[in-house]
């Protein structure tokens, strides 16, 4: 079940150091364009909407809805293959981007497209955490 | 400048094996190259252009060396499984521009016998997208296609039964192909009863994993005229990259919405003119979305379109993948674009299996998909005709 998902350590690359450091403090950062204002995903110091190199971080709300998902019943991925079944999803953040992630703290059979979710962080033990999403009861939507 | 009628596919060859534990990739490239050249009535010394994907070695250098090719034009465009459809289009462009006369395109790989390199051919640093998408237990290509299938079902009411019809149609064709990896005829119930891999995709919604490869030879009209072999005329080609759109990705359509119209326009044909289609079938959902995007039915109606034997040769409304496709016959190197071109040429030559040969097949379409419709992908559409088309 989802509580046993592995927490693989992300490879921190140039341009994503602050993003991953913030996860250790329970913050989900997004980059946005200082010229056209578009939120950027995946994080990169470049705006694919207008081509600007002027970008900066801001803290996302951590809320969103499930855009799509799959319940994985067979997996060859180390760690994950011992945690079947689990849910891989794209969550549409309130800020716009659709972000690949896991849905956790929920029976996989209960996940639906459109379900409100909020971010939770799973510590990797290496100074950062994975952003996953759980059902968001405060959103008050029907599930 | 249009490529219509400026190039011909004179030779094709699909490796007959599906499990090849004892040969190098380069050897398989050379075997399929020899096969396609022999089919055309040409030899290695006639080849002046070579096309391969990024897994073939150090671009085109390794195989040019292995096969002793003397080349004045090369292209190693890498768009995953759609690469070889792109290569035929690029070969036709190069021939039309007078850059070459005889272009060899090859594919080989052994995912059944030996682990393939990781993403991007296993070379270089991981790209930034991979750093954010490699953390969540994506288990091979199926997970991304499942994400697309869920969304397609949500928006359009597509059902698992409709997806299964695609496998059934492919299997009805594969039963006639002695080399097919799966020759059994599937029922919708069998597909639905097969193990769930990534919901909503079952095992039998997925293509086969096979070793092998294939090759095609594209030649100028002057070369084609002198050969004692029926060629397929290249009529039109389109290609496109669809990506995650800065995180605003829409999984209900593919890059075929761009590559398809461009190919039709160049070919100067309409949908009603198409007698046969090879549609990339890594998964059943790939076929449904691609048929919609190519305009064979309305967006969202692909599931209904494939019911009632639409795709079944020879008499369905739109016969597809008469070799059994990637779903049943062959998906060499985990890449199905090459076999899509090959079966379309067989149909245009009238050399498909008699049980699935489309009568009077004069115009055919082959479509390749590469990468993942769940994130970023290449699409390539090729329209071909008989020599007098």
C-alpha cells in the first residue's frame, strides 16, 4: 500500500537545488517567469512560454486536482515493485501545471479524476523530500 | 518543394526471428540491410545514404563502418519508435534534393534477450525532465500510456472493451503470419481477463517484446525504373514533436494532429483514398488516439470507431496492421515504426498474406509514434501509393 512507497533520493541538478532544499521545509516551490508571469514546470531557469531567462521561485499552494492516474499492479521499479498496487498520477496544481506524482493515504480504488488533493512530503533522509499528494477533505468536493 | 513522387521504397525486409540471444545489434542491422537490398535487387555498393536511430551506435558512424558503406548523406534522427517513418520522409527529401540516390534505413535491437540501454539510448546525463519524472514508479512505457488512457476514458467515455477490440483485430491478422510472436486469436473477454498491468491497461493491451529488426531501401525514380521489383511511391510525409507544454500537457491527443494533415496535404489525397493503414500500436490506446488524430473519426469517437470489425482486413472499413502489428506480431527493439512501413509496402505490392491482403490497395498510410504519449513524443505520418498512384 501507499504507506510503504519507497522514497528514492532525487538527483539534484543545476537549477533545482533550491526546489529540493525547500521540500525539506515542507514547501513546494514553482518557478515563474518574471516577464510574462507564467508558472513553469518542470522547474528550469528558462520560460518555455516566452523564451525569457528571467525567472524566479515562488511557493505554490500545494493544492490541486487529479488530472489523470493509473493504478500500477505490475512494476519492475526497485522499491516500488514491493509496494503494489500504487498510484501514479498527474496532479493539476491550482497554479496550472500538471505534475507527475503519487497519490497516497488513499485506497487506490478510491482515486478518481478530478479528486481534490493536497501536497504531503516524504523525507528521503538525504536533506530533501518527495512531493506526493493525498485526498484533500478541506476542499469539500464530492469524492 | 514537395516529395510527392520523387522517391520510391524499393526494398523491405523484416527479420524473421523474435528472439536472438546470440548476435550483436550491428549484425542484425547488417542482416536486415542485406535483406532489404536483396529485395530491391541492389547491393551494399549502391547505397550512398544511411539512416538509423540513436541506439545504432555512434550515430551513423558505427554501422557505416560495420557494413562498409560509402556514404555522402546520413541522418540519425532519434524520435523513438517513430524514427524510421521520419527517416523515410527525410530520405525522400534528400533524394528529391539530389543529395543521394539509394538510401538505406535500418533498425535492430534485442530487448527480449538483453537489456536495452536506458532512456535516450543510455548515453549522456539524464535530462531535467527525467529528474522530476523518474521518482514515482513509472514502470516502463505502459504507465505513461495508462495515464493517457484514463484521461481519454474520462473525457470521452472510451471503454476497456473498445480498447480490447484493437487487440482482437490485430490477432485476427497475426494468425496468418507464421513469424508472429503471438498467433492465437484473442477475444475481448480474454483481453479483459488478462492481468491488469497499469489500470486501465491489461497485459493484452500491450505490445509484444521481441528481438529483431527491419530495413527499407528508398531510391530515386531513376533507380526505381531500372529495378525488376515493384516499388511503393512516396506521396507525402509529416512529422511533429508534441511535448509536455510547460506542464499543461493534454493526454487526449497525439502529435498526429500535426503530422497527419501535413502528410495528407503533401500527398494530395483524402481519407477516403486510403485503402490500408499501419497504425503504431505500442498499446491499444495508442491506436484509438492516433486514428482520431489522423482524422479517420471524430475526436473522442475512436472507441466506437473500432467496433464491428472496422480494422479487420480485408473487408473492414479501414484495415490496419495486417501483419498482426506490435500488439501480436513484432515490436523489434521496443520500436514499431519500421514494421509499420514494411507492412504498408507489402500491401501496396499485393504481397500481404492472401487472407488479409486488401483488394486493389493503391494508397496506404503508415504512422509512427515515439517516446510516450504520456509526456513527450514524436509523431510521423507517411503516405505511399502504388507506382502509378
